[in-house]
C-alpha cells in the first residue's frame, strides 16, 4: 500500500539492497525488502518500466551474507543475480557498492577511521577488478548505471580514474549519509561532486527521525 501510494503520488525511485531486512536485522531477514518489492512488481508487471529501481552489494565484513566476503567480481555477480531474482526483474537501473572493502568512516566511524592501515595497491587492484565485472554486467543488460555508497573522496577519485578504461560505465551517484546533523559531505566530497558531476543520493536525511 505504501508503494502504491508513493508511485501514484509521482515518486518513482525505489532503493534497496541485498542487506536490507524487515527489522530486526538477522541473517534470515536479510533481503526481505527486495522480496517485498519483487512481490509487488510480480503482481504489477507494468510498474517496472515506470520506476527507477536500485540495489546494492554488501561490502566486506557482514558475516550474515556470503560469510563476510569482500566485494569481488565473483561475489558481485552472485549478489546481483540473487537480487534480480528476489526483485522479480531482469535488470537494475542503478547498482551500488554498499561500502568499500577498505572500510568506511560512516555510521560514526569517523572518530576512529584510520586509512593508514590500507594497502594502496590492493585497493586499486580491487577497484579495477570490480569495474571489469560491472562493465560485463552492464553489457549483459543486467544493470544500467553504477553508484557508490559510504565512499570517500580518494575512493571516488580512483574509480573515476579507472573509468577512463570503460566507455560503457559512468558513476551516476554516491549514496552517503547527509543531514543537518551529519554534514561530512559538505567539504571535499561536495567539491568532487560538483566538478565530476556525480550526484549525492543522501540517506538518513532526517537523521533517523531526530530531525522530525
């Protein structure tokens, strides 16, 4: 009923992830949000072309999905195919990397985020391998555009540098937290977004309800 009212009100963007559950978050509830959307689309086939549908592949460390495996070409293909099955569709308009394998300073992790522990060459090799896989998936018609999430300015910049080798890919958006209580994006990320024409797809804009 919520999705029907949303679509009838002129809102056509639906964003989910292989992680998103129906609360509480447990291994057996992960992916339930995709199943609900897929059930809705299954009953209303004509809606698929009316909406922009987005999902995400989990990053390294979440044990309930693929035992915490990092984002890599093999894992990403399986994640996407499983998401497509749950969503009852054969393509996604936007496919996003939920968080980088390097880790993320989001969810209040900025207080102890330590990038000096990262191996630069491993990070670069992973990004190149992921883009190769995303390029293949796009050519197969399974995704249309790609996006990042919980990403940093350095990570985004390296994705942009590697994208010069992939004529069929662009980064359409970065889904990072942004609200009046969390304005980390206002500095280097905002400047990068402006110059590189990558939109911020803000999550938690009401700070989990505090701003209501």
